[in-house]
């Protein structure tokens, strides 16, 4: 593996699923802030910010997990785990990514700075939570939802119940799909001592995931009512139940990674009906 390929793998640019999953809550927030169409420059800045911050999150995650990843089947070929890249290089990459994030931030309205501080802190803190916090997916949910206040600040929107609902929807959704993801590594995580909601709710994991999905998807009905969405939204919402059914079937057949990836379709579908309904 060349250095360039190792850096790409370190930032997971070769695996864009995480970029999509981080982008959708931002896109939902942009749809709330700009019911018609967001300004092109704001749109591009948040897309770039999503890519950079997701990459930074992957790098700091691998730095934190470098001593454990080689003992987990799914992660043993990551650049730091197989030593195809040095710790110093990884730290340098992280610093460059944070610098780029700050450059992007400076292009946004000044008040966005206050929303960016918790976003960066949560990005750094999350990987270490897996050592001592029994439900680290909750911390990841807050990290992935941190773009929502930034969109509100960038658009000079008044903070309403709708923004709170969008935060709650995002946090719950992240907990759901990252718990599905954690199921892939459940046995390895138990062996090396990594904590997760999959471990915490292990005996009732399917009840937990299905219950959280139902709760999360139901919150969209409240959001729609508050924002006077058309009947088209409710029709789209009903169709969205199908993604939950697909994920249930994947889990039933012990395919948690397929259930996890299905959330890309769910996130994009909800974005679509938010824009057009």
C-alpha cells in the first residue's frame, strides 16, 4: 500500500457511506432553513465541511483505536493497525483536516464559530468514549447532529421546536444505524473490551433497534405537522417505513452491515421528500 493509498484509506475516502450519513442531517437542516433552495455558496461550504469533518473523525478514530484495531477482524487492515502509515503521519493528517475545517468555517457567518466548537470537540472525544461509556453511539449522535445548529446559525434562523425535533431525529437515527454497525464487531468488541449499545442491549438488541426506529420515524410526523407539510410528505413518510422493514429483515437474517448501509437510502429518501413536499 502506497502512502497516498494509505492516507485515502485512513480518511475512508474510499468508503463514502459515512460521508452520506453525516451529510443527510445537514441536508435536512438546510431544507428547514431554506424551504426553497439554499444559497449555492452555503450549500457547497457545508458539503465540503461534511467531507473534511468526516475524514477528520475517521483519522482521530483510528489514532484512538490503533492498539485495538489489529485484534478486530473488520479493522485489522486499517493503515495504522497494519502499520502502513505512521502515527506521526496520521496526527499530521488530522491537523491538516482541522485546519481545512477552520478555513471553511471562516467562510461562513461569524456566529457559526460558536456552533463549530462543540462539533470539533465531539469529533475528538467520541473515539475515546468507547473505553468507558456504555453507549458511545449516543455521543456519536450528538457529533453527527452538531451540523444542525451550525445551519441554523448560518441561515440566521430563529431556533424553534422544529430544530429541536431535527436534532432528536438525527441523534436517535445515528444511535440506530451505528448500533447496527456495532453488531458486526460484537464478538470482537466483547473480547477486546470495546463498549457499544450493541453490547449494552445485547439480550434485547432487536427490540431496542426496532423500537428506536419506530420512535425516530414517528417523530417525522410531528415535524411535518409543525411545518405544514403537504400530503405528499405523509405519503413519502409511509413509503419510508419500507426501509425499516428491509433493515429488520437484514437483521433477522444476521446481516447487520447490510442493515447499516440501507440507512443511506433512508436518509436520502427523507431528504427527497423534505425538499419536494
